[in-house]
């Protein structure tokens, strides 16, 4: 598969960054290598020139005491040629008058030396040479050389302590350095290209491992925008990208659940709005067209009133939920007696308790227990819970209200005897519009939002609400509040 390289792609950014870093690294390495090679080569070259100077000088001193035969001169010139090639420069000998009489092939070419046409040193150079001391300098020997050379010379002193002449070794200092850098530079470039190609391939593989899951997430996100929440991305490995894939799939599952909940919400709202409106419309039409006899109008008007109250309760609950989800409901923190709040709620249900001949147990360890929370919100929570407990308790049953202080929390407990909630349905009791199969037959006026509102309020206050039940025996709700000591 071909990768489409875009200017803003992760791979192009990685590649650009890598190229810049690699270029800087190679430049630094090249400068460092050039410096080290130059330093080493110059030191090595100077050592070679010094060795050549000493060897040729010793041989000339020896030859000065020997007959000047053609064989001796040829041997001396051969020696100069060898050392000249070794130092990649010139080796030559100037007599006591400063005229060059013996020389290597390189010196012959550079200085333009010919038999019968002697070349002599300038007076300024000759003056320095006649001091009889070895010397090292950078220059052109008073114009004898066209370019600057590294020059070493050494006087040849005979056994009679007479300056027989001077041996010179001259070489361009950069010649050997440039040659060596050329050889090493070629290898450096080849190695650099090989490393670059290998690095690009590795970078491609690494970036593909990163970008491929991101592309899959991008495609999945586009599918989400089309309403398809069943798409998932592979969860391979245990690195950060894999963790992102896991989080992405969890988000997808949450979105799917939210979408399913929303659909159920709309369906339930539609049903719960349609049912009372249909009932109200039918009864009103019956009264108006005479289908319902006058003597039964009050009976049906009471039914209409009940349906209106149910519809009003649904609308109020929906508005309350919408305000909490939008963050428009503000909770006012204050300190109040939780025991007194519970008593007020219980007293408001006195008629219902008497009608069903209920037993009430109220367990408060102290006369007054102060908590810090929103009074109205907690009143609504306990009201909804107590309303449910009364609805689903059998006649003659028992409702128990208890309070316990655990550390810095006050736990409010509400238990009612009765059928309870099946264990399989416990995880769903706080969902919107959720009603157990049995509750649908018992609670005709409820819309399945009370417990959802309770959980939303308690969660917004940063507290916990729990439910437990023993099916066929009891159901118990508990929630926590901050203890104001």
C-alpha cells in the first residue's frame, strides 16, 4: 500500500524532524572528524618530515666524506625520492653557497631544476640557513616556492665542524589532509546514505505502527458521526497507542449505550406523553358528545385529573433532569438537622401510611444530627425514596428509616419489606424510565424517573447512593452526606 505523504501527516513531520536532526548530527560529526583527522594527519606528517630530514642529513654527512661518484649521487637521489614520496613533498640539498645541487623528483618538477641551470636560495633565506641551526617554518623560501609550504631544514656539519650545506624537506600541509579526508569522506557519505535509508525504513515502520491505529480511530470517528456506533479499533500491544485504542473503544461503547438510552428515552417519553393525552382526550370527547352519561361525569373528570397530574409530574421531572444535566441547577450548601428533614418527609406520607396500615421504625442515634448539603435537594431525594418504599410495600408491611455516622459521613438508610428487586435488575434501577416488570403493574402513576433523579442529585453533590435487596423479603436504599461535627 502506498503512503500518501501530506505536509501535515505525522510521518512527514517525523521525517522532517529526523532529517533535520540527522543533518545536524552529520554536520557535527563531520566537523569533529575533520578536526581530528587534520590534527592527527598534520602531526603524523610533521613526524614523517622530521624523520626524512634526519635520515637524508645523516646520509649527506656520510657522503661528504666519500668520493663523489655517480653511484653515491644516484643513491642519495634515490633516498630523497623515497622520502619525498613518503611525505608527499620535496627533499633537496643546498650547498654552502645556497645553490640546490641534489633534489628529489618532486623538487625537480616544482622548482624547475635543470642540469646546468642551478637554482639558489635568496639572500634572506641563506642568511637564516647559515646560522647552522635546524629550523621549522611556514612559508615559500623567499619566493622560491609558489605556494606556502611547511618547511624543515637542517644544516649538514662535517667532522671538521664545517657547514657542508643544508637539507630541506618541504610539503604542503593540506595535501595529505585533503587526500585522507577525500578517502574518509567518501566512506562517510556512503555510510551516511546507508544509515539514512535504513533509518527512513525504520521510521516508516514505526510511524506506520503509530499512525495506522490513529487512522482506524479516525475512520471509526467518522462512522460515529454517521450514527454507526458498532465500529471498534484493534487493541494490539501494551503501549500508549494501545491504551488510547482501549479508551477509544470504551468511549465507543459508552456512545452506543448513550445512543440506545436516548432512543429508549425518546420512546418512553413519547409513550408516557401519549398515554395520558389519549386518555384525557377520550374522556373529554366522551363527555362532550354525550357518550359518557351526566351521572358519571364526575367519575371520569377525576380520572382526567389523575392523568393531568401524572402528565404534570412527568414534565416537571423532565425539566428537572434537563436543568441538572445542563448544570443550571445550583445547589446551596447549608447545615441542617437530617433527623428533622426525615421526620418532615415521613409526616407528609402519614395518610398513605395509615391507609396501608404500615409499621414505621425510625432509628436516629441522637436527637439532632447536623449535615452540610442542599436541604431542598436532599428533601427531594428522600421524598422520592420514601414514595417508592410506600408504593411497593404490602399492606401491613414495615418501613425502616435509619441513620448511622461512619467517620466523616452520615449514612441514611431506608428499608421496606415486600417483594424486593431481582438481583439481575439491581444494576438498572437508577436508569432513566427503568421499571421492573412487577412495578409496572403496581405503580400506575410513576414514570421511572424518580430513582434516576435521586442518583443524579446525590452524584452532583459528590456523595454515594446504593441499593441492595433480598428478593421476596426487602429492598434497601442508602445514601451518604457530609457530617458537620
